[in-house]
C-alpha cells in the first residue's frame, strides 16, 4: 500500500522544465569581458573570446538569453560527455557577478560547477594557467563574482596578457587591443583556453594543469 501511495504521489508531481534541470553533469562556463564593439579584441576580453571560440568548436553560437543575463549557448563537451552552459555576461566587467549569480540560480548550480575564463596581468602573453579558488588579485570581474555568488571557490582558466610597459596604467592597458605583433599569440592562447576547459571537465584539474602548464 505504501509503495502504491508513493507512486501516486510521484505521478502527481508536475513535470520539471528540462531546461532548468541541472543534472549531475552540467557546468556553467563563463568568459569575462566588456560588451560592445569598442571593447572587442581588447586584452580584458580574452576570457569572453575564449568562451565564444569554444562555442564555435562545439558547433554552437552564443545568443542573447535574458534569463541568464548575457549571451549563452548549451553544448555537450563530447558525445556522452558533460553538458555545458557557455555564458558571456551582458554586463560590464565590474558587474559580472550579477549574470553569473543569475545563471547559477537558474540551473541550481553551486560554485563547484562554475568555470571562469579571464585575463591575467601576472602571466606572460600566451600563458594558460588553471586553478581552483583564490582571491581576485584586483580583477574587477572576479571580485564581482566573489561578492555576488558567495565566494571564490570556483575553477579559473587564466589567460596571460602580460604587464603594461613602463608606467602605463594597468586600467588603461587592459582596455587596449593587442599590438599587431601580439595578435597571433593571443589568438592561439584563446583557442588553447577552450581546450583547457574541455580537458578540465573531462580529466580533472590536476591532469589539465599538467597538460597546459607545460606551455
């Protein structure tokens, strides 16, 4: 009798919208940057560029999703692999935390299912480094995510953009496009960052670090 009642209670539950069900394999992969043509191709936007590139590699295209606060696409890392929601926040860098929090809540995900791709002044141009947790190092996008999402214990894919030459203000430097001589190396790093995300989700942090920190 108890089993029958349990089945009846289960049958009476409304079906969940499959778009809002995270499941054990969904990850939110976020690329940080600033919106608008004036910021396209700048150093501060390499994280967003990496996620756009990854979307293309997976046969998807980011489109505006108001419910997620930015441009997004759902993808599968490989046949039978992890499900990804790729997101480039529609906000400016220093307000990235709002869309990230919104997307995490929409899918019912915790920080342990978040990967953030972002630029890093403390790494040489072209370098890729992976880590979990840590501070924001003055990065406004990371700081906003830490504040709005409730902490910094998420995975990061750091793309090196190098330090500004001389006494140039870092705040101005990150908003400048790459020099012509740097563009090819920056594009290679953007592509490698997408590969690093896939390796991270497929093989785990340590294995992905061993593979990508060698470069």
